[in-house]
C-alpha cells in the first residue's frame, strides 16, 4: 500500500480490519472470508458516510455561527456609532442648557 502515513498508522488499520473480520466470522461460523470482507467493507463505508454527514453538519453549523457573529458585529458597530451620536447630542444639549442659565 502506498501512503504518506507512518507504518504504525497502516499497521493500526490492519489490526482494526483484522479485528472486525474476526468479529464478523466469530458471530457467524458459516460466513465465508469473502462474505465477511464484503460485510466489513459495507459496514466501514456506512461508518464513513455517517461520519462525513456529521462533518458536513458541523461545517454548516460553524458557518452559521460565523455568519451570526458577523451580523452581531455589524449590529454592535452600528449601536456604538449611535451611542457616539447620542453622546454628542447630549453634550450639545447640556451646553445649550448651561448657556441659557448664564
């Protein structure tokens, strides 16, 4: 097998495969090695498909969170600008009030 992964990783995969095949065969003594391999392959593909679906859901949720954070940031910036405008108006009104008293 050609891979950039370290040999220990490939060995670990082989051990997992061997365990799954042994589990499949021990649960059903009449199953052929070929059928066991096909069943393990189908089960592994099912696991992979479900995992990819979970990853896709997590990506979508993360994108939604980023979009919501962006909207919240825009709203915060707008609120801060409005606060500055209102502070300036308050200062102006206070100045006008003090001029009227004088």
